[in-house]
C-alpha cells in the first residue's frame, strides 16, 4: 500500500516513477545503491504480478519485502519481526464433513499441491541473511524472528489463529509474503521479509500504522547490512 511504500519512496534520490502494466514502480538511489520500489497493492495475486514484472525486466540483486502484519500470541502492536519461514495459508484441504456438521478449525490441513505428491512445504528464509540482521538493535523496540502465515484473508477468529500459531510455528500473518517467497525462489533471487506489527487479535490490539516509522528505520539499517555484505 502507499501508506507503507511512500515513507521509503521519499528517501530515493533522483527518483523516477513509471507505470508498468498498471503497477506503480519507483526508481532511484538510496545510499548510492540502485533501488526499485514497487507498490504491489493488497494480496498475493497483485504481489505475484509485480514480482514477475520486475524480476523479468531488470537485473535484481536482492528482494526486501516490508509492510505491516497482524501479530499472533504475545507479539505486540509496534513490535518488529524478521521472517524466518513462510506458510501459504491459501493452500489447504479440509477433512470430509457432512451437511450440518459445521466448520471446524481442526479439519484444516495446510498442503502444497503438486501434480505428483501433495505435502506441506514451508518456505524458509536463507539463514545467513537472517543472521546478518541479528546484531541490529533499536532503542525501546522489540525485534522478533519467526514465521508468517500468508494468504488473502484477514483472520479474526481466535481459535483459527491459535491453531495456525501452535501447529505451524507462526507468529504473524499478511497477504503478500507467500508470493514474494515463491516468485523469488523461481528466479533464484535472494529475498527476505521484515514486518511491523499493526494489530493483534489475541490481545485485542486494534489496527493502526504507527509502527511504520520504526519499521522504515529498521529496513534502512537492514538494506545497508545485507547489500554491503553480500
């Protein structure tokens, strides 16, 4: 969203905006690093389209996905999380149930569907990239490392959140990270996701974007760390 992207776009030097197949893409320099900032819009389809366009047209060294997410468990609004692994929450099957049996959380089985074999594939962030960020600290900011559940939904059901958190080791959710992971893997481009917690249904913390300033500050530190050492 622009509410997430604009804070970084305004930091670009010699910024040039282009419209590519309906996507807004911004080119410029940040700390003498050639940078492209894409505004995907909400959802995995939008992000997938943007990723394919940028990766197929330009020589990309590294993908960094950032934005706000909903937190699980005891992770609070205003905290930051570096994503270590990704669960595609759009991809699942349910156990057979009859008419009137109701909808049951425990009937959900997350799977990665393939032609030959259906099994769960958890997409992992490269551990070397994650470890490079672990010495970054920010005063009065909690920084976590954990998994994300990513799909086109905003889940507000306590029991479903708890089911995903405990069974798949997930700490937050968004709508785009799965596409970032899947498409980056196809193109064999290094990638990482860094998120700011905007709300937490477990803790009844309502949605707001006040975490963005903190998130952008961390992203700036991460960019220098990751690209200067790659």
